[in-house]
C-alpha cells in the first residue's frame, strides 16, 4: 500500500479512530496515539507482522499496541465504505458482470458476477460443549487439522463481496456452501449470470466449475455434441 492509499484509508477510518486530544492528554499526561500509528499497527499485524517488531517501530508498550489493534479492527469493521456486500440491485449485478468481462481475455467471462472458494481456518481442538458434542466434525481429513470451513466470494479485483464461517472443518465445500445465504443468492441470479467455483462445487446454470475428471477428452467431446444437438433442436 502506497502513501496516498494509506492516507485515504486513514481518512475513511478517522471518525472511529480519532479522540479528543486535549482530554486524552489531561487524563494520561501524554499526547494521544495518532490515527496513522493505530492503522499502521493494525495493518502490519493483519499482514502477519510480529507485535514485537511493530510496537518497537511505533514505540508503544504491549498494552498500548493491543489497544491500537483492537481499535483499528473495530474501525475497519464499522466502516460502511469498506462493508463486504454482494451486488444486489439489477444495476449492481450488471456492473459486476461488465467488470468481469472487461477484465478477462477477449471478454470470455461474459456474465460472471463473482468467484467463490472455501478454505480451512485452523483452530485448537474445541471442547465437546463448544462443538455441540461432535468434536470430530471439526477435523479436516484433507488438512489433518481442526478447523472451520470458510466460504468467501470476491469480485473482479479480488475484493471480498461475501464471507461466512459456514461449517465445521470436516465439511466439504459443497455441503458448507449449501448452508450459506450465498447459495440462495447464486441460485436466484438471472439468465446468463453466474459465479465461478472450483471442482468442489456442483456445476449448474448459475455455478460454473472446471471440467477436470478422468476421461476429459471423450467426455468433453460428448458434452460438445450434446450442446450442438440441443442448439439444432
């Protein structure tokens, strides 16, 4: 992130980050931590930085660093301009599809509204009470770790437009996706509008997935013949 974009983000979050400087100085005896430092700590930590290095650069105590982190995260979550939301109106959906077409080679992604994928967020083993009595459901056999199945979607610029903690980590993406509001949203898209997912999702009129199974050449040819026959009919 360059300086101009950082300053723009600071301005967007300033209402949630700013404090009364005079009152803060009277109460603590020192100048308040600036909005820029709060955002610096937040972004560096979320990008994988160590609190030891970050607070050393910012010259903050451990307690002050974590106050900055919490303040920065809540400011981001409460910023309406940064809200994660799906295109809902017909105009927004058409704009999303147009941007995908413009961003793709020869406009090949004609009608795409978003891309969806799942991931496993690792967690420590939950207690039976936390897991509703089924601790095993949170174990992913694929990753050999406890976790949560996250379903997320992005736009043509890889910006999140949907995010959900969908299911225990042992669940397949197909099953987890079916539990989300996104599945209903995708199913209700208009003609020639669709999402793109990987092979873990069920292909449909509104969900396009890669064709990669065994016998691809023969099955692809059979599929093409079927499409041609349908077109002739």
